[in-house]
C-alpha cells in the first residue's frame, strides 16, 4: 500500500514538474537543428518559424544546419540531446524513408522522438523532357509501353522522395525505366531539358523556373490537392493514377521524453505561426504548402509514410545498405 501511495505521489510530482516547466518554458535560447544544408524547404521553414518564435516567446531561436547522411547526422544529434524542448529537429521526408534504405540507424525513427508538428508539405511535380511527345500522364505511360527500356528518370539523389516517387510510378504504371541519380535536383535539370533523361519527379519549388520558361513540361502534381503555384497542372489522381500520392515534407521533432506540456506549447506556437498570412504567403510563393495539426496527427503521418516507402523499397528491390 505504502509503495503504491509513493508511486502515485511520485507520478503527481512529475506531472506537476512537467506543467511548471511548460509554464516557464522557454527560459533560455532554443536551437532548431536543420539536418540539411541552407537554402532548401526545411531550412526556409525553420528560419521563418524561428524568427516568429523569437518575437513571441521572448527567447532567441537559433538555426543550426547539420547536413549529412540524408539527414541522419543532424537528427541523431537531436535524438541524443536533453529532452527539455530546447533542442529540436526540423526533419524532411527522408526521415521516414531512411529506415528502408539504411541498415543500421543510430536512433529509433519513431521511439527516439516526440512529434511536435507537421510544418509544411512540398508537392512534387512529374516533369518530362520537351523532346518526349507525351502531353499527359496517360500519353507518357503509352509511350513507355511502346518503347520498353528507353525511358529514364532523373532524381535529386538515391533514397529521397523524388527517387521513390519515380519507383512508385514505375511500379504502378508497369514501366521499364532506368533511375539516374544526381547530387541535387538542379544538377539534373540540364540533362532533362536536353533530353538525355526522359522525366523526373521534382519539388514544385525547385523546378518551377524551368516549367514557367517552357524548358520542361509539367504533367501532374503528386499531392491530393493541386499546387497553389501550378493551379493548371492536374494531380496524379486527376491525370488517371488514383492512389498515387507523394510529397516531400517537413516537421518538428523533440527528443523522446520531452514533457508533454512542453510539446503542446511548441505545437500551439508553430500552428499559430503557420497560420499567419505573411508566413503562408512566403511559403506558398516558393511552392511550399503550410502544415498544421496535433503532435498525434504528425506521429501517425510519419508512421504511414514509413509503411508506404518500405513497400516501395521492397517493390523496387532496394536493399538497405
């Protein structure tokens, strides 16, 4: 009885401590680790959120770029940080793909973190070389079936959502296509424009300049809704491929064990910032759709993404290395 009573007292004390921490949080600077180099979607989102959090929370929010190993290096740093809400990671969709392509992960992708909030989604767009006669997804599939083994798809690198989107398209359409990885999507554009590669799935943000200049042809976007900066381009479902839905995305994670009240405070703040008209406009002008939702919803989303990409990896016979 005494033991049970002591346990209840200890649990109550922990809850009270957590609530007190959340009330005083933040009492020192916060660091958002971006596990990628500056300039991409997660970096932009982190800087926008960090700036607004600095203004509203009364403590400086610093952005720390720790690139390498498709996001694993920076994310591992946060997994091993103190679980107090002062060190966060703004991860990309590669966070959910890595377990399918990396044999020995230094952390548990799910259990190593507390999900805070989905910050944004970046639609991908299927673009083809102007040298291809295909003007629609159906025409592209028909062309690929009539010319087996002739199509190639470029990507921003092995293992990212653009690469896996190509593999998913290849399997769903039943096409024989060769994957050609590049070190970043912009390095793939010259070969796509010249016709050395046939097609690619790229972020709307990265390839929009080439689309607007008619150097590549956009056939469909990969999200459930059309992109706000490519409103005339149909979704893959509208183009005749129901069930094809992919994106790159970003979201905030805290180390496992961060108090629930602190996570809730961060979630409320991030959702408030993402709803601000100036933040929404800055993101949407670059082809990034603002996110929202609860920590639970973000956690469920990560789990669903892991399942989806694991199936794609298995179907494409991509072995973890």
